[in-house]
């Protein structure tokens, strides 16, 4: 008697290389900050999630 077993692995990453991502530059030509990058989009650091599922 044999049983078949399957193992599924899943990995998800957010900002895997830990690069800074900036908001688009200021596009209002009368603003004194015109063309500047003032803030970042993502505030979380690197996040890696790994999951495994064992089924018959």
C-alpha cells in the first residue's frame, strides 16, 4: 500500500533588495520644491514570508 504525498512551498517578498522607493517629484512649476523628491512611498523594511503545505 502506497500513498502519494505532495509538498508545496511558497515564498513571498516585499522589497526584497531593500531599495528606497520615492514619491513622484513635485510637478507644480510655481512651487519652490518643483522637481524635488520629498518623501518615500514604502516605509516597511524587507519582508520575506515562506509557507509550506503538505497534502495527500
